[in-house]
C-alpha cells in the first residue's frame, strides 16, 4: 500500500518542489545536491490510522550512502571538472570510498539535508491538507 499513496502524490510533490526552491537557494546545498538528497529520502506516514497523530515524515536513513557524492557535486560545481580538487583525484576518490581517505562525511551538510527533508515533508503534508486530499492519502497509507 505504501507505493500506492506515494504514487498518488506525484503532482503534489511537483508543486511543493517548485515552492521549495527558494528554501533550497537559501540553504548550504545547491539544487544538484538537493536533488541527490531527495533520491535518498523516502517519505512515510506515521500513525496513518490516527487522524490526530498522522503525519508525513522524511526517512533519511539512506543519506549516508550519498553524502560523499554531495562533496563531489560541490567540487565539480566549484572547480569545473571532477577530480580537479586537491584531494588526490581518482586515487583520492577511491580511498575515500573505501574509508581510507581523510575526508569524512560533512555532518553539517547531513544535518542540513535532514532538516530540509523534514521541512519538505511538513510542506508536503500542508499542501495535501490545503488541497483536501490529506485524509484520502492518510487512509490509503493506513490500508483502511
């Protein structure tokens, strides 16, 4: 059932994406980085069977997998080409991927990504409520 409710909110997500662009521009993440973050974030509805407690939440458990790529995107954007930074080029990237490099996951960026994903989930739910479709989506997610 989870897939069914997420399929039903595609249009709402497109609208919220557009509305959320200003928030992304005001953050430490680029549009490309935010796009990558969104590939790792999944949305769930907590307590879908309880109208008072039901809410959309961002599951950010998969962010760790893409965090090293955020820096790569940043390096490509700022330097103009991949591997042109001072971290050791391809060899440095391989070392980093294996956990031997000096670069650690930027916790500040992760916190920003988590915060933005949470804000996005809140806006998405607000949008669904304003459009009058929240109850239907919540009910579908609950399987009732």
